[in-house]
C-alpha cells in the first residue's frame, strides 16, 4: 500500500488465530529501510518484493524491528542474507534455542493430526535464523537515508523493547503494537510499570501528530481514527491500572 511518496506498508501478513501483522518500508534516494520483517520467510520475501518493485535500484540497508515479538522479527534472516543491518532495542535478540523451542511448540499446536505428524510448522518457519541487533536503540535517534529522515523513538509499554519510527516529512508513523486498529491491545506481556509507560508512549504519539499511522495489527489509521484509537487504548490501560 502506497501511503506517501516515500512511505509504504504491507497489511495482512502471516500470523495466526484470525490475526495478521503489518510491516512497511521507507525509500530514500539510494537505500530502502524495512520496518519489521514479518512472521515468516514468506512474509519477508513479500516485503522485499514490493520494496524492489517500488525502487529496484535501492539497496535494503536496514531493517528496523519495532519490538521483540516473533511476528515482527522472524523474517530478519532473509534480509540479513541480503546484507541488511538490524536496528532494534538491545533486548531484541533471537537465539537458536528460542527458535527451536518456538517451532516445536507451534508444531504441537497444529490441530490436524496428519499435518502435526508431518511437522509442517518446521516448513512454515523455514529460514528463521538467530541474530543480534547491529545497531542497538536505547534512546531516541534518527536515520537519514537521503530525502527522508526516520526518527526512532523509544516507546516501551506493550513490551520493554517497543519503538516508534516516524517520518516527519511524510507525517507517517510506524508504531507496531503500541497501537492496534480495532483489535484489543495485548496486555499479557506487561505489568503496571509498563502499562504506565505505554500511556506515556501514547502521549508521545499524540505529540508527534502524524497524519497516517501503521499499527502492528489491523487497518491503517488516518485522520480522526488515530485519535480515536489512542483514546480507546488509554481507556483500556487506565481501566487495567484501576
């Protein structure tokens, strides 16, 4: 989906339980930055295919992971093999034992016995490899890719590792699970400290005042729907905090 001259998103990428994940990319004069790599190798290939179609002469130089959860990072291996560097919070680290444990667990949850015995989760997650960030984000920073600057903000709440990537010239914010569209925000990974930080991250998003927001899940937000979703999330968080 073409959001602006420089900003793009992909919706409906692989996930589970009637859920899908969003990702995106931003094109500079000579390089492209991917924002989240999806849940599978296939998702990463799809992101790359669209990015190359939009700007075939650009190198995908970086992948920004906006959080640690697997639906946002398991496609990293594809881009690493293409020479991209990973930008993420320092806690976003994937070890081989994490991959093995996750794929075994995913396979055991397949409901169709024949597919479970055929170990089809191992096919679904083929190409996932361990990684550590090449550039660790512990404070707000920016990335200039020629013609557009991506401002990266630390935005804990959903997890300790959440970031917001904001293209100020384009007025587009990529926020991962700091904001959902229509879906219920996932609170089970947090605690009172993180939920209070989440409220502050939502305040940050309001101050940035983007015209378009790419949430981690659900429809792309624009106009009044942005403030409506921020208000809905704040209401849910404040209720949880009592």
